[in-house]
C-alpha cells in the first residue's frame, strides 16, 4: 500500500541499508553459534536440537505474527523484534564473559532468534509495498534478494575468520552493535501511514481465521502457495543432500564442500542482480515458471555431472535461478493481496518455507542411504522441470 511519498528512493535505500547491517550481524552470529555447538559437543543429537530450535519457533509464531503485522505499525514490529533478539544476544554474551558457558543457553537464544525471524520476515515483505510504488517492486525485491544472498556468501567466511581470532562472546557483541545501528537507521525512516483499525478489537484467533478464509477464497494465492510448497519439498535433496553426494562421489576434502556452498551463494547474488536489473517477463508467473524449469534441469545436471567442475557449474546456475523463481512470487503477492492481509499471507509463506524443506528431508533423507543421491537429484529434478512447464502453460496461474 504505497501512498504518495516523493522520497521513496531515499527511504527504501535507508531501509535496505538498515536490513543489510542487521542481517550481516545476525548471519554472522547464527553461523558462530552453530559452529560453536558443533565444535564443543561433536554431537548429532545436539545439532538436531539446534536445528529444531532454528526453525520450529518460526512456524509457531508466524501464525500470530501475520495478525500482528496487519494490526500494528510494521516498522515498529521490525524494530521491536530486532531489539529483543539483540537483548537476548547481549545477555548471552555477558553470561559467557562471566564464565557461564552452558550449551543450553545457546539453544534458548536460537529459539528467541528464530521467533524474531518469524516476525521480521512477513513484516519486511509487508512493509516494502508501503514505501515502494508498484512499478518498482520487482527491482527493489531483487535488490533485497541480492543483499540476502550476498550475506549468505560473506557471513560464513567472516564468521570463521572472526572465531579464529576472537571468542564466541566477542562475536556475539557484533550482532548487538549491528542491531543497534540497524534500529537507529530504521527509526529515522518516514513510512507512509498505514492503519488497519477494523482489526484492533478482534482476537488473534479471529485474525488467523480471517487469514485462512482469505486464502481459501483466493484461488490464485492458494495455487501459488501450493506450488511453492511442492517445489521446496522437491528441492530439498539439492538443498541438503549435495554435501553428502560431493563427499561420496568426488571426495571428502573440505575445499570441495566450501566450493559447493560458495558457488550456490555466488549464483544467488548473480540471480538477484539479474532480476533487479531485468525485471523478468511481463507475465510474472512466466519468469517463475522458466526459472523453475531451469532449476529442474540443473538438478538433473547435478545428478549426471561426471566431473566436479561440471557439478560446480550446475550448482552456480541453480543459485542464479533461485531469486528469479522467488522474487516474482513475492512481488505478485505484494501486488495482488490486499494490504490489510499482507502480514498474514506472508506469514503463510513463512510457515510453508519452514515446513516444506524439513518435510522434504523426512522423505528424501532416509532414501539417500538406500539409493544414490544422484538418482534422487535426477528424479526430483524431472519433477521440478515438469512443474515449471505446467506453471508456464497453466490458466490458473497467471501473473
């Protein structure tokens, strides 16, 4: 819901700057905490607990977060969640500095950080259309995607470098500092007024029910969400099982695993830049469909790659397709969903994202010990390719 704001370019620039600074600190610390747990416990059970702590709160809180984002000031919601995460991280740093270094404290902080992300993600996606005119949404969302991908590339390297010369507690303080800077910048941004007064006297449960009714009555949005869930489930072998395949088929050297992660991240940065500058086809769903089909082809390429460098090329190209698939969907929802429902619809997307990949791993993870990962990639890649072709020609999914 963009109202007349002649300074929207400077406002969105400040907003993206604030998000970049905050996201960098958050990603840095997220990797640091996971690696600290890995190195100090060397326990699969502890890593499983850490993983659950990382995504379960997002699923639980996202239902309520969507209602809150539609009911209250979205900028303040982002600032508040960022502040709570920073406060929890600061308390953890102080406890570590004083010598109390229980791994269970890290799990508590991971829970809080995950809950904060569950609020922030729909709030950010709902806030952007308040600032940016519709005709510029693809470019701005593309830039936002590029920034997120760039952080994905830089954060592991930066976190590893910092942890090699400093303690975890010192690294934690970086997130506190970046959060304070990000909140301070966000505080200065003037965002067009958004009021949703009819929801003020309704309960959270009523708000959630309204969201499900809205979803039920809008076939296009429902079909889009189903497509997203199906593709993410099918993409889970490419997302999680490729390190296993690399170690089994090409060698277990650390540089190979690092190269695999970095090529995908670099590809995602290129893809975000591409969609921001190009803007995609006039029919937004055609952009998503073509990216989906290409993703499926590259998954097949991963499965049949005879040499490691061929695998890396396919992995880079998969990274490029991701923002070209995701960004048009985000823009379509920003354009087609009523502003008063943005928070709830994006919270449904958040829930779908948080559930689909783990569900995919429940299906495909055990299979990886029975059949070759390459076979799984080829099979799921063919399915993703067919989904892309169906989406391109579907009359139900027209953007």
